[in-house]
């Protein structure tokens, strides 16, 4: 039993009956079993009631919590790193809730004043993001457009928004001073008022890490200016970074921290090199300067853009040239004035500013719509190309190619060397960590066959969030898809994968699917030297489920992989009777996620795998894999790895040996990955 205060703001949206899963609300834990805790602890709890609590309210809750656990795959988002960097390690469900104090905090009161105006407009979700840093209300359409055009950073409250608040407030106070007595026309008054307004807005937006960094930098700048201390830009950025890391050492895990610092460094370099030369020109018009700056900044940001986002939008420069002036000089000031006038209960004035903000956003999205959809994922082997911008700028400033021609050519060769790199292994198998479901990638060179496509959910799927980023990371082209059976956790991403790889052939045991190859015992398929032999089922089925799983043995040379889908005991026994001599395999995909209805002694004894791979979700409600099934593997002294502990599991097959690597331990070992993975699984 805990006592907690509500941290998330209530934006005025009601959980509808169509969203029975509810939504997550952040609470700050104050006491546990009536014992106060020393440091504040945030927990995200699933709230299923239609009535959403308000920020500042205190509740007595009986909860069941779990530590955040994410999927770990190459090319995927690292939720565990994000959770630690943002101090959001716990999530859970509510078993009982009783309100203690209904008093809302000031932040919620401001939201209550402004929310009715935002909810009137089509782009109210974007206004919420700009006003309060609340991006959970962004519609999928608006979110996708902003991500694909590279302007999503404008929706996250950051240094640009803080500086705009300071500038607008300082200029407003300076204008008012003209009408005041001379004794009130002090030099520091506009700056102090602007700083206080920025601090209030930073608190109103939730004090997220980028805002805290901006406020710290602003504070340091004011102190230096007050003390009349002159420091170079490099000295300032060094001190700001040092103070930030002293204040919060785990900030070094935050991708937004690296992105902010890197962008500032790029701006400093651009400014210094521009002063030292006249190649940008000094008397050109504003638009040309803005375009030049945006081009340079985009080129210099490529390394961190590739590293964090794994791709690039080719319309980023154009989109930012359109969006930055509209958001900075029109939309954002209108939203700030709406906030102020709504707190003063000026209904018609607030409504007018809301209309202006709505019109500006409508214009922005109208201009962005034709250039949406030009986002391209980048394979990891091409990441070296991201330094082209730095190389070009360096060579331009130093005339390097004239005095060091040989070195320059050597650098160019190093950049393009990944294009000529060839893998040393014959083929590889990747079991992706997709939670409850299955997705196995069999690849040779740039070609791949996908066995099952994971689950689909309400707005997305494992194929979209995990499988496609992995394929992009390795620059793989899916030439074939095998569907074991028709349960959602195995077939959910099929349509998405077929959309991106329309030429891929399809094999399954279901007559309802548009198969290119039927999955029937005795059929086989040769693909790039690998032999795909079907062992089960005996006939095609109108509805293919666990018992009709498409069992395929993949063989090259002396090594083989047995893919079993959700095979159960009865089918395992039939396979032993019919295919006993063909079951022997080097690697086994654990049948039915390690359910007690599968992996029986006779079947395992005939397969005799050197390694078994299980695709299992860590906190699954079925408590898979079952202890009884694992005991059978242990009794037969069969080794196994599970995705819930290992993350992505990769096997490289060479002519004389094979090597296995796990994402959590060999591919990308990190102390926080190991800590999350080592946590016990309570049953």
C-alpha cells in the first residue's frame, strides 16, 4: 500500500470505452506502507477508469509493480537506457485506489484554464505539446508527419522555446518601461522578468531534461554577464556540461543530452569558421543565410542523426526552413498569449489567439504534407558516410586536398570501404526479441527469409517497431516469408512486411493465405544454397493453428536449424514416428514458447540440439516458459537461451563451426542491460 501524488497532468481527454486498456499515469510515491521514503520515486500505473486524476491529487493505492523491461535488438529503441536516464524504472497496475486529497497543483490549474480552448481545435494536440510539453495526445497522423519531415524536435520543449519566452517577456517589459518613471527604467528589470517567466514556463512544461539544461545554461549566462566575466563559447559549453553531469551523472545516458550538446558544438564551429572566412558572405539576405546555416547544421548533425534515429529525412532542410519561422515567430507566441489570457479569463481574446495558432499550424501541415514520406533508414555499414559533412567543411576551410592529396584520398577510401566488405560466415540466424511472439530471420549476404512476423497491436506491430528496423540496420532484403500458423503473435505483422517487400514469396499451411509455396510434409525449397525441408503438417488446412504449425528444417552443409512454430506434444509424437531420422538438428527453435504442452522427452531426444532458442516475453501472463518444460531440457542436458533474458540471439554458421551471440551479453553489453536482464522472474 502506497501514498502517492499524481504527476501527470489531466489534459481533459476521457478514456473511451473503445480503449479498455486504459492509459498510464505517472505518480510520485510519498510513502510505502505508511513509511516515508527519502527520495522521490516515480511509477507509471495503468489507469482504467474513465475519470482521470488531476496533477497534485493524493491517492492511497494498492499496486503491483515491475521493473521496466524492453526488447533488445539491433536497430531498435533502447527503452532500458531511456528508463534509467529519465528515472522511470517502475510501471505497474492498480488493484485498489482511494483518493485522499483532491487539491490540484498550480500546473493542473493552468492546464484546466487552457485545455478547453485547445480542445476546440483540430491541432489542439500540437498546441498541448508546445504549451506543456505533453506529447502523449499527439495523433498518429501528426506524429508521423513530424517524424518523417524532421521537425519533431520543435514539439519538445527545449532551449529554443525557453529563449523565446525570455526574449518575448524581456522585450515586453522593455516596451512598458517607456511609459514608466525614469527611476523604474532599470537595466536588469527586463532580463530578470524574462528569466522568471522562463523558469515558470519550464516548471509548467514538466521540467524535462532538455528544459533543465536550457535553464542551467541561461542561469550561467546571466551570472557571467552580471559579474562581467568574459568566457569563450567553448569555456561556457564545457562548464555547462560539467555542471549538468555533476547534477545528474546518469544524464550521460540520455540521447537528448548528447543531441543538445552536439548541436551546440556544431553551431559554435559554424559561427567561428564563418567569422574567420567570408565564404558564406556578410551582406547576403536573411533567407539565404538561414538556408546556408540549415544546410551546414544538417550535414554536421548527420553522425548523431544516424546514431540516434537510424536514418534521415531528405526533406529535413526544407521542412525546418518552413517550420522554424512559423513555429518560432507566430504559433508559439500565440500559444503563450493564449495561456496568459486564459488565466486572466479573457475568453474572446484567448479564443482569438487560439484561432491564430490553429491557422498557422494548418498552414504548416498543409505545406509539409506534400513532402511527407521521405524518411529513409540507414544500414549500420553506411554510418561512416555521416562524416562527409565534417570532412567537406574541414577540407573547405583548410584546403586540405591541395596540400595532403594522398591523405585525402586515403580518407575517402576508408569512408567507402564498407561498400566492399563481405561477411565471413556462410549464413546466420537471428531470433529477434519481440516479446510474446516469434520472428526468426535467416539471412545470407543481403538476402533474408523471415519465419513468422510477430504480433500486431492496436496502432502498431512488432514488424513495424522491431523487425523492419532490424532489417534496415543490416541492409537486408526479405525474399521469402514463412508463416507457421495464424495466431496473431506469429502472423500479426505479415501485411506490414508484405507492404515493404511486395516481391517476397510466401509459404504457409493455411489455404486462406495467398501462398507461393504450400507447407506440406515432403515439400522442399532451395534458396541461396540453403535447403528448406517441410516436416509438418501432412496437408494444407483451412485454418492453421498450433497443431498445424509449419515445421521447417533449414540445412547447409553439416549444420541445420529446426523451426517448429507452436508445435505441441501430439504433433511432436507424430514427428518422432514419421521423421525420427530427419529430426536431428544443430539448433532448435523451442516449440510453443516453452509451454508445458510441448518439448517432450522423445522429441527432444531425437532432435538432440546443440542449442535451443526460445522466444518469450519477460512478464507474460502465461508464465512461459514453464518450469516443467525447462526441467526436461535440463534433464537431457540440453542448452537453451531465452530472449526474455538474452535479448536478440544471433548464430553465425561457418564451414567448420558456429558461434552464438546475445544482445544483452555479447553484441551490446551494458551495465544497465545486464542489471535488467539479471533480475529474477517471479512465478
